[in-house]
C-alpha cells in the first residue's frame, strides 16, 4: 500500500494534477466526492477524510454521525476530459467507522462482504453488464427530445449521438476500462455500451465511472444523457442486462457436462436467482419509474423463468462458441442502469449462492414459477420480509432503504399525472 501511495503522489506531481476527486456512493447509488489539492493529498491518502455521515442519504444517524472516507489506491485514475493545466484525477473510497471497521451504510463495503463470503467458498464473481441509456436535447422542462431516430444496430450518419457514444468509449478505454462493443439500441436516441467482464467490485466502480463519463461528455456539448429506466412512452426502456459467472481455481465453475454445457453449480445458481428474484427486485430496480419498463410486450422480463433464446426471460443462458467455452455464463435481465451497482451485484451473487449452497432444483426451461413485482410498493413489501436481503445488506441499509422507498412511493401516489388528466378530465 505504501508503494501504491508513492506511485499516486509521484503521478500527481509529474502529470501536474491540480485536484484529486475522492469518489464514494450513497445507498441509492448517487455519486459523491471530495476534492483535494496536491498539498492535502498525502494526508488524505494516509489518514482518509472524516465527514458527517448524517448528511448523506442512508449513512449515519445524527447521534453516530462521523465516518471516514478511506481511498482505495488501486482505483487511482486520471480523468482525461480535463484540458491542459487543469489536470484532475479520481480515486474511489471505502467508508469506514472512526475505529477503522467497515461502515454498515457503505454500499461498496457491503459488496466487499458478499464477495469475501463467496471467496471463502473458493468462488470469484465476475460480471459484464450491458448499459443502455438515452441522449436528449437540453432539458427545458418539457418532454425529453431524442437527438436521433435510429433503431437497433443502425449505422446512422455521424450525428451528435454517434459522436458522443464513440467519444465515451474512447475515453473509457483511455481510463483502462475495457469495452466489448457499443451500438445504437432499439429506441430513438437510445445507445448501449457493453463492458468487458471483470470482478464484481471493479465492475461496480466501472459502472459508476461509465455513468459519470457519459453524462459529463454529453454536458460539454449541451446534450443531456439519461440512465432513467423508462423516459419515453411507446418505446422500450433502458436495461442493464448483467452477465455473471463464478470462477474457482482459475477455471469457470459454470462449465459442466450437464444440459446446455452447464455444471451443477450453474444450474443451482440459476435456481437461486429465480427463487429469490421477486425479493431482490427492489434493489435491482429501485425507482418508481423502473416498473414502467418491466411490463408485458417488450424485451424486459415480467415473469420468473429461464431460457436459452427467449429475450424476455428473466435469466438467459447465452450460446457459447465451441472455441470460447470459457465464456459460459448466465444473463440476468431485470436490472436497470439506474440501480446502485454495488448493491445490485451483491444481491445477485447472494441469491445465486443461496441456490448453490442449498442445492436448489432448476425448474424446467420456460416454466414461469412466479411474477416479478409490478410496482415499487410491491417490491418493497417483498424486500421487507426477505431474510436474504437482511443478511446481505444488513439491518442498517434495509431499514433506511425501506423508509426512503416508501416515501418515494407515497410522493408518487399523491401526484396527478398527465395520463390521468388526458384520460379522465374530459370524461368524469
């Protein structure tokens, strides 16, 4: 760690870095940051920064306010969109209590805990999300205005949307983030960036970085990028289909000689995901708007089932090329890009491991065993009674999350929507 700190300090000096941003994430997945100058950096790297946790959603109560942001020096990275003379870097932080123990309100720490439990069983958890989002003209209080009329995989003229998507990918690559590919998605002005698989903690940091990069580069040219799950009526919403695999002793533990080339670990993992899917949906789809995407008629899942080729199934087993058998994986299709990636990956892993450790039996392919929640209210009610989520997230985060999401649902129920005015005002 000392060598890493010396590398960071040397890089800051040699590259003329003026500010270092210390990033962390609240329970809802919203990015937070300190900004420190080089003069204060060494102390921040060594001691961390103390702050009032009661001012951050889901962190501390007033009577237990102070917490410490401790930089994870392995995440130090220059931010390449800043010009000459205004160099800025960032580093992710873990939030700890003043005595140095992991803080219960830190989503990054909760994911670390679940990953450590998997590692005790010999498993490393790898993920590769497909992140969908929209580009809109600058928001002026009216309806969102798409910037293009393209559809799935369209090779359109080199318009603003295409330029932004390309610049975002190149910026991510410059930051050392692997991108498998990017394309126009099905809806107007909807785009997708698919990330190269890596361990879940690194990927959660990466998802936070991708959202920031896409939004920042759009802002610089007067465009608004949105990861809202369902911003437009009549077209599909944005998902974050997440490919997952467990590895053990350097080998993919999902590869086997069972049906579809899957191991018993893989089939039990699928069964765990299916069994616990309704109760983890409040985490993977945490906003009122998330449930406008999870409706019949689109590619988003509504039922709890698995399949090989059905694009609307909750869990899909993607085909694998004979020469790429090590890429055997599962695809969990419920999450949306506005989820907190740390908590989403944590509950996906926890649900799958419940299946592995409990030898859950895999239902028949395409057999619908349940339905996903149809509203945030239903999802939160299922979460409240989930021992899996209580164990995975801890009482602190579950209590705060339930309280926050019920307040969101109550605020939504109290609003009169344009749909109601258009449909009922002339009629009633």
